[in-house]
């Protein structure tokens, strides 16, 4: 499928961009197109684009593609440095469109797949490190196996850059949402909830108000759009996860990350068992495996294996894959709590 997608792109793009992209990617002859498509798919294969391990919500396909794309980009950068030339802007645009086609191919296959995501094998999370809990609900955390300083720095840089870009681009949307909330029902535009972060440290999480102002902010989250506590605008906000956008401020503050286990309320964390407390070993996130899966319709603690898989296997490629899958999840109307 990748070979067919790349080949089709190589045939269409020279016409769409009046030959400038075709000159950079492949010549007009069918043999050159096929050879270039084989080269691209071979790079994807040898850079780990086709992961064989079982992953929840079929995230391995996207994670592998991210690995392959990053490898291809490195080759492009090294080639540009060696030849002291810059790729043509239209060439870069064409490559971007081709990558978008590969992502769309995988996402369409995921949406059309009727089988449920794989059951959680016992070996998804193998760490034997314990998490201690004290009477004041604070947790003693040790360094996770394989948790490198370089990996944490790279993740933090991704959090800051993406959060700043999204906040800047979304400023008009945020202003419109604030006005609509104020006109729809009385009460504050933003609410703050006390949530439990890494190692049990509490923090204040920001959200757009989606329920009536008289509802307790720590009440159980709505499980359907028909919940009478939701406001009219709140239903739309939750359906497309727009109410979560203020949490980008929490990401910039360092209390949250873009990707990670969803932070829970204190009264829920107090009832965690030893296995569930393992979720507190990492910084909580806006999105994650549970947030983009069909399990989103049920409480987090019933599918803790999704977060444990992420904790054991997290890396920058998996984070990027989850962010890509989040985009399609938003369009499909899978909200967050």
C-alpha cells in the first residue's frame, strides 16, 4: 500500500506543481517513478516503519511511519549539507503532501478496521519498581528504567514548541469560544480543577467551562452528550475537545505534557491500587493512548493497561504518533475528560 501511495504521488505531483517537484523526485518515465517509489519504501522499511510488535489501538503503524519519515528527513538534511544545496520549496511541499497521504492511508485503515484493539498482554508493562504512598497522598517516585535525560529534554522541547504554536494559531478560536460560553450561560469562562500529577504532586488544571455554573467541578464527568448538566456550547466543546485547549498553559508550566496518562482527581487517586499508582510515574498529558482509543467511553481505571504500555514504551516517535492519531480522533468526536 505504501508503494502504491508513493507511486501515485510521484505521478500526480509533477503535473500539480508543473514539473518542479517531478524533477526533484522522479523523471517522467515509468521506470524512474517505480525506482524512486521503491527507494522511498525501502528507506521506510529499513528505518523501522513497519513495526511487528502488537500495540494498543494499532498505534504501531503510525509510530513506525514517524520513524521512517524522521530517517528520510535526516538523509535529506545530510544530503543538503554534503551538496551545499537547499531543496526546492515545491519539492518540500510535495514531500509533505506525500507524507500526508501515507498518514491518511493508515488512519483510514484504522477507522475502517472492525476488529477491536488487541487485548492487553501481561508483558506490556514489565517494570517491577514500586510506588510508595504516604498519608498525605504524596508519592515517592524513582527514576524509571530507560528514562534518559536526553529523552526528557527532547519531550520537553516538543511540548514547548507545539504548545506555543497551537496557542498562537488558536487565539482567535479561544476568543470566540470565550464569548460563546459567556453568552450561552452565566458563570466563569474558565474553570480550574485540582488534579494529581507526577509523583502525586497536585496542580490546578485549566479547562473551558462546559457545564452549568452550579455543578460541582469535581462531579463525575458526563458520559454522553445528553447529560443535562452540559450547556449547549459545552456539548460542542467536549465533542471536539476544544474545552481542553487551555491546558496548553499547564504544558508550558511543566505540570502537564502533550502526551501522557490523563491526570485524575484527588478522590479517585486516593483509591488507586498498586498497579494503578504506576500511572503517576510520568507527567500527565492532554492526550494519550486511552484518550484516542474506543476505551474513552469508559473510566480510565478500567483500562490502565493502555497507560502502562505508554509508560514502558514511551519515546519521541510514539508521542508524535499519538499526536497524529489525536487529530483524527478529534474529527471523529472523541473528547477528553
